C-alpha cells in the first residue's frame, strides 16, 4: 500500500533495519525489525532469492501484486538513499569537530610539559626534605615531647602567678563574670597545693580579690538602676562563687524592689505625656471627658505603668526562675517570690487607686485605663496565674466600688441641688402670688408650682437612671468573676438605698428634725451609708419655711414611694441581673418606709406650721380685745370672718392642688345651729375633746391635713380663752365665732371630722361660759340667722 499509514510504517521499518545492520544493541528498533520480518514475508531475510521469488509470483499469477511490490521497493530505496546521505553528513560534521578538539588538547598538553617537569622536580625535593627532617627529628622526638609538656606547665603556672592581677583588672573594669570564670578554673588547683608557700600566697591574694568582687557584686545587685539581665548575671556570678543561695536570692529581690519603687515614683510624679496633650486640642464635644486634665494625667500614669513598671516586674519574676535553673532550691527560696510579687502588685494598685481617688475621671476613661493595666499584666499572669488573678480581681472590685460610690454621691448632691432650686422657685412663686392677690393669681401660681415639681421629680429619677447606666461598664469591667459581681451588686443596692435616703434626710433636715436620720424608720437601714451631700443638706435645713415647698416634698415622696422606687429597682435588675444569683431585686421595704416616714414628717410639719399660724391669729383676736366691754354681737369677729377664713381657703387650695385631692361638694345636710345640746352631750363631747390628740399623724390627703390644721387652731383658741374673763356679750361673741367656725369647717372637712372639730369648739365655748360672770347664751336660732345673714352678705349660697 502507498497510504500515509504505510509510509510511516516503512520509515519505522527502515530505521529498524539500519539499527540491525549497524549492530546497535538495545535500540527500540530491534524488536520492530523482527516484527517486520513477520509482516512482509521473506523480503528482508538474509539470503533472499529475488529470481525465485519473481518466478513464483509470475507462476502464481500475482502480477498485480508484484508490480505493487516493485513500486514500494523503489520508494523505499529512494528513501534509504536520502536518509543515508543525511546521516553521513551529520556524522561527518561531528567527526570534524571532535578532531579539532583533540588537536587543541594536544597543543595545550605540549605547552604544559615544562610545568609538569618543574612540578615533578619540586615534589622530589619535598620528599628529600621530608626524609632529612624525619631522620633528624627521630633521634630527639622524646626530648621534644618532654619540653613541650614543660612549656604547657609553665604557661599554666604563669596564669596562676598572674591570677591576682587578672582579678584586679576585672574588678576595676566591672567584668565580674570573667573574674569568676578565671577563679573557678584555678581555685581547685590552688587549694589542692596550698601547703606550698608560693601557691598559698597566691591563694590568699586571690581570695582577697574575690571577697572584694563579692562585695562589689552585692552592692551592684542592690542598685536601683541595675537592669534585670545584669542583676541575674550578678546573682549567677555570686552563686558561682559559692555564696549562700538564699542570701543571693534575697539580695536579688531586694534590688528589684528598689528598682520597681523608683519606677513607680516616676510613673506618678512626672508631667503628662505629650502624646495625650496633643489630642486635647482636637477633641470633639462628646470626647471632652476623655481629654480633660484629669483624664490626661491618669492616661499618662497608666501608660508609664504599662511601659516601665509592669514589664520589669515580669522580667524580675522570670529572672528569679532563671536563678533556680539547674540548682537545688529550698522552700524558703521559693516562698520569697510570692511575697515579692504580692507586695509589688499591691503597691502598684494602691498608688493607682489613690491616683484615681484624686483625679475623679469619667467612667469610660477609668474603665479604659483599668483594662489597659490588666492587659499589660498578662505575661505576669502566665508566670503566677492564681495570685495575679486574685490581686487583679480585688483591685477591679475596689475601683468599681469606689467609682460607683462617687457616681451616687454626685447623684445625691445633684438631688439636693434640685431640691434647693425647687425651694427657690416655690418661694418666688408664693411671694409673687401673694403680691398679686386674688384667686386667679393663686391658681396660676399653683399650676406653675405643679410644673416645677414635675420637672424636679423627673430630673431626680433620670439622675438615678443615669447613675445606674454609668455604673453598668463598671460591672462589665469585673468580667465573669461571679463573687466580685455579686459583691458589686450588693454595694450598688446599698448606694441606691443611700440615694433615696438622701431625699428622706433632706425632708427631715428641712423640717428641723435632729438628728435628721431616716434610718430610724426601719432597723434594716442601719448599714446604709449616711452623711453624703452633708453641705447641701445643711444648706437645705437652713432655708426658710415654705408651705408650697413642703407640699412639693410630700408629693415627690409619695410618688417615689408608690411608683419610682419600685421602677428603679426593676431597671437595676434588667441592667445587672446577668451573671448574678441570690439577689433580691425587689425594692427594700425599709427604703419605702423611710420615704413614707419622711413625707409623713413633712406634711405633719406643714400642718403644725399652718395650725400655729392660725393659732397666732386667734391669739391676736382673743388677747387684743377687752371682753368685758364688748357690745352685743351682730356678726362674727372681723379677724375670724376675713383673715382666718382666707387662710383656711389658701391652705385648702394648696393641699387640693399639690396633693391631687380636690375638695368634694358641700354636704346637703348641715348641723342645725338651732339645736341645743343637753348637758350629757356636752359633757361627753368635752371628754372627747380633752382626749383628742391634736398632733396625731397626718394622712396624705387634703381632708386629713385641713382637720389637723383646724384641730391645732381650735385647741389654741380654747387655751387662749382660758386666759381671759368674759362679760355676757363677750361670751356671746365667742358663741357666734365658734358657730361661724363650725359652719365654715364643714365646707372643708368630712362630716365625721367636722363633729370632732365641733367638740373642740364646744369645749372652747364651755370654757368661755365658765370664765363669764352671769353667762347667758344667745338663742341658737338667732345665731343661725346671724351667720346666714353674713353668708348672704358674702355671696355664699345657703343650703
């Protein structure tokens, strides 16, 4: 075949035949040649008879195949001729190049012939010299060995003779390590032969020098400027000298104490770092607290601690462990390190805590600085984990407790300031309303007072919430340490109690209670801190009495007791309950009782002051009149009908608006003035009036306060009447006044309370009757008509 595949096969077969012809063994074409014999018959076999093959093909009639084979053979012969020519050309080129290289090598070798001859001559001369040297040395080799040994001994002796001078030079240069190394090399030999006078003298000089070196190392070890590496090297040198290990370790730690104390002083006594002062000028408004002078000072001190105190402390501990490596150590040696670390860390924390107390920075600055110190102590923590954890936890709790107290003390001071400001506003509004006169101005003044009270109350509660949220990062600063968090929450509860007791104490200060201690209302409050914001509370206690401000305190106290205090503790539980167990998050009953007791004291004082004010009017009305010359009464006394009634209206309006307890409508049934009481009724009412507690606790409502005011006033009226003597008309004037007061009181109080007030007025009238010569009471109907006429005159509707 003449196809492409046949051409490739022929080429492959031709290559195999060439390889076989040239006897190339192991070539990949040898196997292919044998394969070609199998495929093409006997054409490629040695001894092939072409004639026989031709005759056979013609006889068999395969002329067409014979012609095809001829053509294939012609093609193969042509291909073989071309390949043979190419192969001969390539091989000839390589042969000529190899011949050139051989020729050049021949020229080079011919040029190096003189050098080879010189080298051969030199080697011969060296061999002759070596032979002569060996012949000459062989006879004296033993003598040379002896001399060399003597020379080495002499050099060692020279080192021994020069050892004192060597140690002196090392002492002068401070090369104590080299001195100890030289001493250790020679000391054993000198001590072994110290019975020889020469060596004994050298040993004495060496010991003297080493004592000086030991003293110098001891002083150097105690130096406050020696680095840790130098201190460790000095200690190792002393140990190599054979010094007592316990003493050396003690001196090492003593020197580290001096270094660390000096470093600690520099941390807190230098000027603030420029790194922080540069940021102050570019601080934004919400970051002013981060760049205040106090914050800059604290940040600078903490930065120095982290850079110049904590790392050397960690280095000192690592140096201590290096001193123990490869040496026997006692329990005393190991017990020195914990005490050293505890004292140094506690001293650092104490100085830092005093600095925090002095600077009073914001919470976020404080937390950031404390976190920075804690992070700087991680390497020390890896060396002594239990102790460092204990010390850091105690420090964090101490800082958090102090910062929390500062926050709540400031909140308490702000609370007292708000109350002082409220007093000023209440007093100013009261004075302006009094100057303006009229019910309209009074009502407008009360509305403004209510607004001021609400604003102050809101500010007080928000200050409490702000204090709680400010303390939240302090609790988070304690981390997962459950005992510390629980202790922090307990202290936080105490501060919350203290803050609310400040309000109670402010109320007691204002009413003049001495001592103004709200803890008297509940024994469970004895452990709560007292005395914060003392200056503000003292200032509050020195203020003039203002009835509006007193009622404002009552209103705020009632709102705190019923709503705000419980809300505050609920928010506290939301903020701090995570990770804390065994804590009662309900508002302490003692705080509620103290707040209620303080409000009770204020409203009682308000009632007492108001009652005494009305009592002073009764005193003027009774004592400034000659009751023996009084004419027949035609109306109530002017002072009682105008001033006293106006005062009662003012108190009633204040109580109704401030306490949120408006006056009810006028009762439809009134006590008939015309009805005369029998003697038995009068005697019973007289006994009730005598046993009536005038200064009883006042309930938190308008009716109870008005009843308390009128009881004090009417009791005072009775006492003032006892001091006077009356004629008939004087006694009748008292009768008209008491009837007028009894009728007017029913416009302000409940019917049951009005009956109690009636008994006090009846007792006053009975006293006037007993103090009268020939007492004759007016007809009740006439008294009723007289009072009804006065009401019509004043425009009051008569039921």
